[in-house]
């Protein structure tokens, strides 16, 4: 991985905040692609330690700068840790801006891959995921960096 991509992929603070800052004059927007109760994929259930058929809250978004998606993300939240948090009300507000305001937030190790997003057609160089915990609330956040981000920021292709 190039050093320029490492800066993005290995960062552990809010990606939303980093995108806003890197975007400069461009307008940041979270575009909601889908949110529903459903079955996580097998690898997601494993990462969360959930029994295979257990339903979870699924949220898929595109993080856009001037309406161009730079990152697409899919988050999976086990229902057992949801106590009154209305994630469906989040809508087009960033999950990160809520998450990073929570006290006692813990973030697990980042897992990196070059897998394409299974829910979006645009391709990209890198993907990563990590588990956030805040008391009993847990969310697996999976972020797929897209080629468009590399083009707009003049980053190397990988
Ligand atoms: C986890 C963060 O939030 C971002 C916002 C997301 C959303 O709104 O669904 C999803 C993934 C993240 O990239 C972050 O800012 O680091």
C-alpha cells in the first residue's frame, strides 16, 4: 500500500471528519442507500460473534463530496445492544458524528482488504472494517474507498 493510502486506511479517528477536511470547498453529504433489518453476511456475523441467522440493523451509505461518492460504507448493528437508540432516525446524518460523541467509545483493530463493496458497483483500491463498542452497543463499520476519491485527491491508484 502506498504511504498516501496508508494515511487514510490506518486512521482511527472519524473518517467523516477527515473527508470533510480533505474535501476543502466541496460539499460533504451522506447519501442513504439502504437501511433495514436483515441478515448480516456470514463474515459479518462471524466478526460480530452473532449466530448465523440472527437479524441485525443494516445501514448502507455513500459518503459523497459534491455528490461524487468517495467512500461507501455498510454498518451492521446487533439488535441486542440497541436500547432506545433510533438508528433509523439518523437518516443522512453521519453515523460517525454520533459515534465519536459517545463517551467510553472503544474501537477494535482495523481489518484491511481489497474486496469490492458487495452492495455498490463503483470499484476502489482498499476496504477496511472495525468494530466499535460503546457499553452494550456494538457496530461493525465497513468502509470501501473508491477510485473516485483517488482521482479527486490525486492519490496513487493503490
Ligand atoms: C464511522 C464513521 O462514520 C462514517 C459514517 C457512516 C454512516 O453514516 O453510515 C458510515 C461509515 C463511516 O465512514 C466515521 O466517521 O469514522
